[in-house]
């Protein structure tokens, strides 16, 4: 299905690209001569794309995932929707702060969904509270570590850790995602610990995933989780334990910022914060980051050493500096007895902002963000900065 969609997109591109002079003009326009990406659609307008007048709820659309065929389940892929299924929801996310990337979250009365649009600066086109209509026919619903996502079928470069890929072709976006009227932004739903536990028990079908929520009465757990890939070129697959460093189960590793920009990451490395970190995954362990891949030739084998090339002869610590990038960090908070991870991207504008000393000191706080599930745990992704002047995501009680 995805190949067919891309073939149509390619044909449209060939027809529209008549000259280099037209390179930056809209790919095509509709009857009112307004570019598809600028037009605000009404429900009656959608009939030209096959809309039959009835929307499926986000909750019911997620049920499509349960209909995966035996072959799909064996391949750990998502489920491609082949019916005339349409959903609508209001935008509850904003990538202005940089903490969300190439995705928007839509929410209706039954739940939320992560729509993988594959574009940056989406806040300029999809405003908080705006209605968005999605033609799901030909799109793929899948999960990443349990989180419901709507995109395209996994492409040939996917690692089977991703059941969907980004909808990053503008023609496909124009024919599947339609911007509607502006409306009052959705107020965050105040959730209880019991409600979070219920969604965790429901897994993929939990009704809180992708929903804008406010979680009250949290206490800092003095623990972080981060997954670092020391070598920047080697693959990030689960079957590459020799290129994985988990920062978890040992306090905060000296990280007192919400996340780590590239500069902050290097600063932490050179300060020795991660020297005790052990390379490996699960039961497969190597040495700490002060050792070299060549030291584990007998354990790794020649093929793995060859993959590292000259880098097999430098320490993992040196490798981490050489291939340094911004890295996400998840800080653990407690909601009663339930862990809530607050996940922050290293590319967020507030990545290097230090946690308020009152938070570290044990003050109670309320946090607002998009609630997601990751490998059986609840995560909050902040939409705005913790201390945003107009709409702070963190309130210290």
C-alpha cells in the first residue's frame, strides 16, 4: 500500500515540477486556488476525498490494531487500514519548545493519537485547539513500545522496533490530513493514580495515551533513565548491545538538568559522571566506558570489531565525545506508588535548564503534558517549558 501511495506522489511531483522556477511554488492547488496546506476544510468539503459523513472515534480506530493479521503480528509491523476510515480531533501539542519533533497529537472525546507527520515547526500550521481531519485509508496504525501511532507502513530502513514510519511526503499529507476550524484549546484532563494504573493495565488500548493531562501531587524520585549510543554511526537496534549505554537504576548520574544538549552531554562526560556506566543490554554486558571495544574481541567477535573500525581502539568514553549529540533524559516522579517519567528531548529549548532546587528537595508539584506509554511505563512529554511565561508546564506547590 505504501509503495502505491508513493508512486502516486511521485507522479504528482513529476507533473507539477515543470521548471526550476516553480520549485518553491505549491505542488498543486484545489478548486479555490488555495494551497492544500493552507486551506481550512469543512466536513462538507471532504466528500471529494471520499468522506462518507461519519467519523470513527480515535478509540475505535485504535481497535483496528487488534485486527492485525497473523503475518503482520509475526513481522511485528503495524496494521494498514484499507477501509474508508476517517477520524477527527483537536490539536493538543505544540512543537514550539522543541520537546516534540515531527509529530502532533490529536484528541477527541475518546482518547488521543500520535500522528507522525514528519515535518518540523508544525506549530505554525497546526494550532492548539484546531480541528484536524484524517483520512486513515492507506495509513498504518502501530505502536512504539506500546504507544499508539498513526503513520505510514514501515519503510525498508526501519528496524522492526518501529511499526510505522513518518508521513513526510507533502502530497500524501495533502490527501490524508486536512486542517479544520480553529477552536478553544483543549483543557488538560486532571487524572488520578487509579486512572493512570487502569490505562497501564490496558496497554496499547489505554484511553489516556496521547491525551493532554495534568498530573498533580508528584514527588521527585531522584532517578533518571537515558539510553546513550556511544558510536554515532553504528546501528541503534536492540541486537547491538555493544553500542548501548543505559543510564538508569543508579540515581541521577549527576544530571541535574531536564535533558542534555550536545554541549551539556559532553560536559557531563568529561566531568566523569558516566565513568561507571557499563556498555551492554540486558544480560549481555561488557566493561565500563573507560574500556575499548578491542578489549572484548573474544566476546564480541571479529565482525563486531570490524564494525567499529579504528574506533575499536579508543575508549567508549572517547567515542562518546567524538560522536556526541543531544540526548533525551527521563526523570522519574512518583504519583503515589506509580512511576511517572517526564521525558525531555536534548533538542528542547529548555534541555539544559536545571531542575528547581525545590523539586530536588522533595516539594510536591503538578505537571502538564502529553501522557504516553513506553515499555509499560507512563511518560509525560512537556509541551511548554517548565517555567514558560504564559503557560508553565510545571507548578511547584
